C-alpha cells in the first residue's frame, strides 16, 4: 500500500461509556490508516468494540478522544451545515437491513431518498438513478415498486448497499453486513461489495466475525481484542505471518488446517475480561498460553515488526 493515497486516518481514538458510575473502555488508543480503493477488514469476538468504532467513524457516536481525518479533514470537529454536508462521504451498511427500512416505503422511494435529500434532484431523476442502482446490485428494475417485506434478506441487503452508494460516498463501512444471511448469500454479497468498491475507487471497512469471509474479501485485516487493535497485516499473509497469540487462536478456531509445525494448537479458552475491569497489562494476558510476568504488568504497544505488519505483543518478532 506504500505510496498510495491515504483516505482515512484514525489517530489514538478512545471511547469510554459511563456505566453505573464506572467507565467502560470500549475503544482504547486505536490508530490505523485506510488507502483509497482499499478494503480493510476488522475482526474480533463479539463485544470487542467493532460496532462502537464503526459508529464513531460514521459520526453517529462522538469520540471520547482522538482524531479522525477523511482526505485530511478532521471531521469529528465539524458542526452544523458543514457536518451535514460531510455526512454523505461516509455511508454505512448494517447487519439487519430490515430495521433501516420503513414497512410502508417502496424500495424505489427508499433508494431515491438520499439524492432527493442531499442534492435536491427531481423525483424523476432520482427514480431513474434508483433503477440503475438496482441493476448495479443485481436486482430487477421492477423492485422499485415492491415493499421491503416482499424481498428476501439477501435482496434487502443489496438494496441497502445500493442506497449507500446512491450519493457516491468516499468510504463505505459494512458492520456485519452479511452476518444475518445464509452462507452462500454471504459470499455473493461480499463479492458484490468488492466489485463495487473497486469500480468506484472507494475505501471500505468490512467488519465481521467470520475470519474466513473477511480475509477472502479484504486486502488487510485488523484484529481487535477488548477495544484495541492487536494485529494488523495483509490478508493474504494471515496464516503464514500472523504473530499475535490471539490471532493464532482465532485462526485455529476457524481453519483446522492451520498449524505451525513447531507449535501446539491453541484454542481460545474462556471469555475476554470485562471492559469494566481491564487487566493492568496486556488485555489478552489472562487467556494467553504464552503469558509472562511482563505481560501482566505492561500493555504492549502496536509496533511494526515487518513492512505492513503491526503487532501488539511483547514477544512478537
Ligand atoms: N451505548 C453503550 N453504553 C455502554 N456500553 C456500551 C454501549 N455500546 C457498546 N457498549 C459496550 O462496548 C463494548 C463494545 O461493544 P460493541 O462495539 O457493540 O462490540 P462488537 O460490535 O465488537 O460486538 C461492549 O462491552 C459493549 O457492551
Ligand atoms: Mg457489533
């Protein structure tokens, strides 16, 4: 990715939620960059902060601290009109498409809405574009006059993607966008996303808990654990190059075939600690088969161990 233009730069972002007079650290010191046209995957167990990060990135949840820049614009600081105008640049597709549809709104109206709202184009123009969008995501044009309940989950998700693309965002965030669909449909939707991201030269953050699927559609993967990025590397190198014990454990639970000849297979034991009671040292220490005294005392920072490969583990080389 070297030399390519940076689209999104996230620097030292934190999110704390007040919970019963305590502070829940949902996101701790997250930094990464995304290039134009790049698909970056984010994986990690449920509760590790993926959706919280996504919501901060689209601007629907304020950051507690840190900076987010899209093409050099620090957009967390924008207000009023400027904020509204900026919002179109980052669109999101959620896991449950039905929740974002109104049961009485026809698909055509739903697809035409963003262009009508943001660009005040005529109804006729917006509907003509909606027809083209349907075609782009592989759906028949007569879906314009259908209602959401007449469509399958996969078809609805295609419509949700079409709507996100209607206003030509620079960044698309898919939060478990295929998670609720059948496996065969998941792959189709993921493939469609890859094609569209390439075609429109957008950036895309593809969040999922299915490591195999995320790896197959992205160029790089960020592995999150308890609100932190613990490893960031090229997707195609995942199996051979990953160094963090958590990434290895995740891989072992997905691909039985993965095994480093010199290491015993480690499966993930237990649950992550509560984000209300963060361990003092490495967040993965309580579950890590290689944990030492240093790990219990000191949080490892995310450091570069090879070109394009960052790891937060004291012992990764
Ligand atoms: N609005 C909120 N108030 C308090 N805690 C929250 C809120 N939203 C999320 N959390 C907590 O933040 C952590 C990360 O949640 P989330 O981002 O939804 O994880 P993921 O999407 O990876 O499953 C969890 O411990 C969750 O309970
Ligand atoms: Mg989530």
